[in-house]
């Protein structure tokens, strides 16, 4: 696992702020985002601060194609446990299931998601599910946005120096979306698992 420590900000502030003074406070100040995948599970940890959230760490947990499924699932769960232990988030935003035309792909994605959910549940985190479309809409303003657009907006919102890897950018986007959505009274609030 390659972890990027994200405490360094650019000097120019981004124009995105978290919530308004009249919005109800979100009880979680540290949020873990997870974009599960067997070969590249993205993760990102953010801390909510005013006026802008701060990325503490992000990265991608990778498994070579030669590895057996069980070894990949163990690595995903083990490395996410280590991230949870180090950063102590209290909430987790995980990417929801999406429609897959290939049943085998859907099953494998579900297994990687399951390993991620177990690690988060073992860590005592409140877990929320956010669909890829909802995250893209919240971050980019368009539910069908490309990964590159998500990465650029996440970089801007978190004032990162470098563009995060695509899976890590999605994970950071999920964490940001959870922070934005849970402060609102909405029928479309993230589903708690």
C-alpha cells in the first residue's frame, strides 16, 4: 500500500467551503472514504475544519493479478484496519453497488466491498453508502463525470499539491460527499449500513 500524507496545502485557497454556519453540525470530524476494488481499493481520510476540510492521507491498496482472491481480500482488510488504527476516523463513506453487465465482475467487486466493510465495522466506524453517481454529482456537479474530473475537483476542494490517484480521488470524494450530505435534512441522505 502506498500512502500519501496530505497535510501540505497549496498557497491559494480553493473556493469550496464545508457547510454554512446555519447548517446542523456533523458529529464526525474524521471521515474515511473507501472506493473498493479487488486490484485497486482507494482510501482517503479527511478531517473537517472550517473553512475547508483537510486530507490527512490517501492511497491505493493494490494487489497483483497473480494473487488469489483470498490473499487480495486479506490485504484489503488488513491495510484498511491499519489506516483506521492510525487515523482514528469515526465515520466511513463506502461506494455503493452499481449496475455491472458482467456478473463475475459484480461478484468480485462485492467481495472487495465486503472486506472493506468488515474492516470499517471492526474499527467501530459508522458506515454510510454513497452511490458513484451521487458522489460525482456532489463533487463535480454532474453524475456522469469522468474519474479525471473527480480527481481535479478533489484536488481543488482539499487544496492538494498533487493530483491523487484515481481510486484515491474517488475515496476522498466519497468522504467529502458524506460530510456535505449528512449536514443537510434530505430524503436523499446517505444510507447508513
